[in-house]
């Protein structure tokens, strides 16, 4: 299984490091293309849209189950569990990102 996240591209504001001395990666950063269709932001947006779609599907099936229009309860249970797991994963990733950010802030300069 491969990860859909490609290489991380630096935004254009970070590529202006020409005046910085003592770094070997300045040329590599300047040549890095801006985030395109495969950038981290687009992967993040598509993941959140997929999460929203799973939750909407689960909500729609819940309404059908409550009104008696749902033929197979298994569909609702599967959609509900998929939405729950996707939400838990998104919250866990967010918590880890905040934890990493806080750890970076505590680093001595």
C-alpha cells in the first residue's frame, strides 16, 4: 500500500532564501516547484471532502432507517462505522499535528 501524499513543496514565500549563507539546500529549495495538484494542501482538502461525504452518506442512511425506508440495515451500520473511523482518524491526525507544532515551539533557538 502506497501513500497518496507526494513530496512536500515549499510555498513561494519560503523560496526567497538566496541571501541566507551557510546552507547547502538553498539551491534545492529555490528549484522546488510550488504545490500543484499533488501538493499536501490538495491531499488534505480531498481527504476532508471524503470525510464529509462519508458523514453525509451515514446521515442520509440514518434518516432512511428512522423513517423505515431503509431496506438493509447493514448499509447504515457500515456507513456509520466508516464515518466514525474516518472522523477518529482525522481528529487523531489533528491532535498529532498540534502536538508536533507545540514541540517545535518548545525547541530552543
